[in-house]
C-alpha cells in the first residue's frame, strides 16, 4: 500500500464567529454578528441589519422570569410568525436564519429548553 495522506474534515473556524449579548435591546445587528442573545424585559420587536446572501445567523432568546412575553420579528426578518416565550423562567429558544442578501429567512426554531 502506498503512503497515503488523509486529511480529516475540519470544523468551522469558530475564532472568526462573533457573538453579541444585546440584553433587552431590539437591534440585533446580525449583519456583523453570527449570533446574538436577547433577554427581553417585555414584549419586543426585533430588527436587524442583513448579512450577505448565504450567511446563516442565530438568535438566542432567554425568558428570565414568569411574565409572558411575545417576540415579533420586524425589519430584516421573514419568519413563520411571532414567538411566545411562555411563563416559565430560565428557558431559552434558538431561532436560526439564512440570508438572501435582502432578508433573513427563518430556517428553524426550537421549543423551550432549560437555559
């Protein structure tokens, strides 16, 4: 058998990924960040800048208390609808998107997970 060079598949270079925890803010800036974390203090409408076509982005939404909150996706998003965070504290939801260069289209959303 001849000497073979096998190259293992490489994982994504996460050193180039950016993340922003925007707290109770509403501007997600997904044009510049791969993922953002939002902990809304009440009902909120999120907006974003849109990255280049083909880019994937994620929003982590944290329910911090037992007050019901609704997340609406505004400018820059095309989604299946609003997201109700429920009334159980310490729950997280992840919504993922893909960009066409004009809008971020929802790919998937999780159910409530323990945060």
